[in-house]
C-alpha cells in the first residue's frame, strides 16, 4: 500500500537536503549512500549512473529506505521505506541537471563521466517515519 509523504515534510524535497539511501547487497548486508532526491507527488526519485553499486542493488532487490535530514535542523527528519517501481534512462540526463541546479546551483551536472549512462529510480513510499 502506497503512503503519501506528509505535507509537513514536503519542504525537505525543496531544500538542499541529502538523503541516505539504504539498499540491500547480494549477500543481504545493507549498503548506504548519500544521494540527491526529488519527489513527484507520488514517488521519491533518485538519480544515479548505470553499473554503480546502488544501481545493481536496486535492480536485484527493489526494497529500499531513505532518511532525509533537514539541513536547517538535524533533529528533524523523514524516513521513507518503499519499493523501486520504475527504473528508466528516459529523462535521466535532464533530471540530473535539474538536481545539479538545486544542490549546486549549476546549470549542468558537472561530474558526468565519459560514457556514463544516467538512470532514474522511482520509489513508491510504503511507510514513513518522521521527527521534528
């Protein structure tokens, strides 16, 4: 069952708030990576490059969790547990540029590597926990 992000925490997706994305390794151990995140009204959106560890993990095991900490108040956070319901390359280059504008105030993502294929992961929230 999908859960909607509480209105009180939607501002975290407009701020330069980093999320800690937890995925599951092939051997079952957790793996956590800081990521930029976005929200489209029904899915949390994360962007990465094809072949990275989090990409491989989410393709193999779609259950994930994110903790988004308010950069203005580290005691205020939102945790979202959910499932990756869509993985697509369509629009991923434009999306990473949008995220670069939000987080770096740069018009283009400056850390692109030659041959890199960008990927969008849409995460359907199933449970939210929050504080603050």
